[in-house]
C-alpha cells in the first residue's frame, strides 16, 4: 500500500500520541488548537458555497490494487475511485462517492460532518505510528471546532503492509453537563453513492452480530460486513464494522438499479451518556481495497480477532438438548434421556426456571427450589447440566449501582465497578452449583433503567457476558459461557450452508461461536448433502424436539462425527456450495486437503483455491476401482455432491483415503507408519469400514507395490504409474502394503 498527499498538507501546532485503533483505547483528544488567520470570510458565510469540490480540497489518498481512497482533511469525508492509466482529478471514475458521518443526540440534535466543517476550519494532523500488531502506519485525524460542548474528531488509520483502513469517530465531552448519544452513523451514503460497479456485480453480506465478543449468526439483524465484487472490472471492496461493545452496530445498505445506498450505524438503545471530560469512541469502520473475496473475508475476521476478545479453548460441547419455556424439569429430563441415545450428553435448563428473577431459586413445583438438586439429577442421568440466565436481574444491591423497575425488580449496573464486582460474585454462585456451561439470554432490563445507568442495552449485555466468563474462568474446572441462540434452523441444506459460511472463519481463531437451534421434531432422516452441511457448522447445536425413529441413526452419526474443518471457496455466494476442507486425524495429525462440491456448484479450478499454502500439484477423485484425474486442475459444474482430493508433490507412497466419506475416511486414521528401509506402509483405523469400499495410495519416489494385505489377508490390487487401488471389505480397519524399487 502506498500513501500520497494529494495537495499541500495542513499543519497543526503540537503533536499528540495516537494509539492503535485496533486496541480500541483512544485517549481524550486535545483541545482544539488556534485556527490559522485568513483574510477570507468565515466558511459559514451563506454567500460561500457549502461544499468545496474534491479537486480543490486538501486530501490524502490511500492506494491498494486498482482502487484509490481519498480522505478530505476538511471534514473527514471520503470516497473510493477506480485507478486510471492517466489520473484525471477533474473527471475521476468513482466507485463510492461522498461518504460522511452524523452524530445523533438524544435531545434531537444532529451533527453532520459537513455542518461541523462549516463551523470553522478543521485542523488535520498526520502522525506516523508503529503498531505492535500491524506494524508501521499513519493516522490522519480531523479535529473539528467544538460544537455545543463536544469535541469531535474523525480518525483514519492505514498500515503500510495491509490493504485496509480503519476509521473511527470520537466524541469528547468538554462541558460540565452530561450528553447522551442515541446513534452514530459512521458512514452515511446518499442515494446512488455506491454506483461505479458493472451490472453483474454482487454484494454479499455476513449476518453475524457480536455479543460479549462471541459471534452470533442472526439473519434478523443487520449484517456487519459486506463485500462488493465486480468480476467484469476485477473490483473488490469490503466494508465492515468492528464492534467494541458500546452499541449495536450494523450495515444498512440497500441496492436498487445497480446502485447501493444507506448507512453504517451504531445504535445506542436507549442511549449512552458521555459524562463531563469522558470520551465515546465509535465502532471502527473497516474498509478493504482491491482484495479478492476470500482474502477480504480472512482479513476482516483477523481484524475482529485482533480485538482480543475472550477465547475459550477446550472440549466444547458439540450439541446439547433443551426444551421450550413451556416445559418443566421433568420434561427436560425426558428430553435428556432421549438425547443420550443420540450421543448428546449435555442438557440446558431453559430460562423459565427461576421463581423470582435474581434469587437463583427454582420456581417450584416446575423446578427444584434448590437448583443444586437439578444439577445432581442431570448428572446422575449421565449428562452435563447447563443453565440459561439473565445476570442483570438481581436481588439486593446498593442504590449507587442498582435500580428498581416499575414492577419492583432490581437490576444491577454492570458498568459501575461495584456493580460489576457484585455481578461476577452472583455468577460465581450460580456456576458453583455445578453447572458445566452457561447460556446468557438477552436481558429484559427496561429502557428506563438503562437510561438511569447511562449505558446502552448492548453494553449491558457485553458486560453481563464478560462477568459470567470471568466467573467461569475462576471455577477451577471447564465451564463454557455462550450467548443464547438467535437462529432457528430446520433440516434444510442451504440454511446450514449459509450459517456455516457466515461463521467458519471465526473458528479458525478459536472465537466462542454462539449456538444455533435445530428443530428436530419429527425428523425422518438426513440426506448426504444435508448431513455434510450440518458438519460444516462449527459452533454448538441446540436440539429441540424428538426426531422420528427413522431419523435417529443419521442424526447421531452427524453429531458424533464432529465439525469439518473447511472454509467456502465461493464467498461471493450467500449460500456457498464449494468448500475446501483440511483433513485431520486426531491420532495422526494433518492428512491433507480435499474439496467438497455440493450439487449446484459451478465449475472451478484448483489454482483459484484459498489453500493457505502452495498450489496442490494435482487433483483427483475416486470412482470405484478407478481414479479420475484432472491434469489441468479444472473441475466441472456439479449435479451431485462430489469430493475431490488434492495432492502436493510426493516423495514416497502416500495413503490418500477410501472411496466413502466426506473426508475419504482419513479422519478415522488411528496409526500411519511408513518404513523407508523395508518399504512398508501400514495403516490402522479407529473402526472398520461401514461397507465395502476401495482404498487409494498415490505412488511416488520410484516405489512399486509388491504385496497388499487387508486385515492380514492378501488381496488383489490394481496399479499404474501413479495409483494403487485395492478393495477393503466391510468391517476391515487395517492394511499393509509392501513396496519395492
């Protein structure tokens, strides 16, 4: 990335320290400096045009690939244009035009970037930084003239080695009176603002909200990341927000007639109060320039991960069972017994268990008054108990950090130091009853109580989850904390593929993905594509309902198989149909790569895969006793789900798998030993094959097969210069091949 100053830079008296935006910890900005003297009339004179054309503005330009981002030092406005062979400042080819921001206060006042720029000359600084995480870069800061006691600054940070920029808005209250903010629009795009793409351009959204640092798949919430892709012009633009937990962030951009418009906004419901001499910082706006769709998705997820959110490593439950709020404890126990036959050994108590919110006592007779008894009964059944709770509802508490709502319920202020400490102790009590996992539901705390605390609903929620997570870490045993599920999925392939495509990258960074609820009532079976799609989901699965007898075996197999380590290769599609899977056997380690192409997947080429390594040498797929090779790496469109193997350069005979299974059965490998001196390859599996199948060994290094034994018995094999193929009867789980040169 290169950085140029388009026009003469403004100069600022004094330099202040700049903290890396990804650390989300900006200090209060300095008091606005003395404006430069000018013989011209003030900019607020109605005789002067309100907007200066871009060709006359002082601006900075960020260059990445074939895109240019211009940043106005006059008012923080920005635009994106397409690079031209000969730059024409008067007639640029615009992709995104004239993006600004607005600050909406609770009293109805609206402060926009252009109006702030007209109040007086903004002062702009350019400061070199060196982030420990991202390396060297530059922060550009526009300091506006104070407006009604607020010092507003707009920051843009670019990094020398990264193809994205971050933009952040900060509001510092320099008055003696608290100011309440209702909404920050960090990117305001008028009608047709995004209009430089070709007719075939696509816009793909990621419907993931963040609660307490955990990704939550939620199609009912605005997306937090969008990627615009124009194959005709080879243009890629990524836009996202990096939530910091103060408000609910989302992208509200709609397309019509080949153009897009809208805004990127953080809602502070019912408001967030900035007390005197305090500062509010917006969720950073993340803009990626010119990177491919897969790379954009990777960089955005990495940027989220860099925010240092809680990571709960360990043996997370693959699934748990729960019941609707209309059921009682006896209903949950029945469901838990039935789920155990599916291999599901976790049971979640729903949110209706408490007699009076905050007492931590069960509401008899539906639940035991002493919830430790409920824990014991579930553990006696053989499953790990979990519980759903609203931590903000409490009993007791001080008037300094607690308040009562109209119905008499007491609520704790988690933003108050004493309130936060009280909240953690309450969660320690709950976890101390013996629960193995905790699910935090959205709080029912009324808006008027939040307004009295001066915090938003989002901040209260994040702090509640944080208190529960801190209590879990101090439990001395493995206890996991999750936000409650927001998505209700059915036995529909595309629903699972979309959910998995939205969240799979988070699992690569061990972020704590929230569960999705799976309605399995009356489930009669899972077809192979649906079964594979479910395995692509990497978070917990919350089961509700009882499957039909015919559907139990298939569901148990899917849940016991664990998630597939895969990522989509067609991220421009809302429902990805092409997945690159990393094959892994727990007892052996990395076993290579394969591609899963679902029915409907378009034609693709091996060289275009996002493999995070050198391009594989060749591609293949099994077909009974034969191996189908793809010398040019090109695969056709798929009418049915197909698995393709990817081979690196080999120096010796290598076991590539069997003909059945999404991962060619490689995940079942127990031991794999190659004896170079004797020329013997020996493989043992955790269990015998479920049916008759074929095994495949890629030949290399001049070795030729001499003898093949399966389960100790010699079998007839077929071999050519590259492949050895031999049958494995049902139930067989080991083979040995002797080679010679």
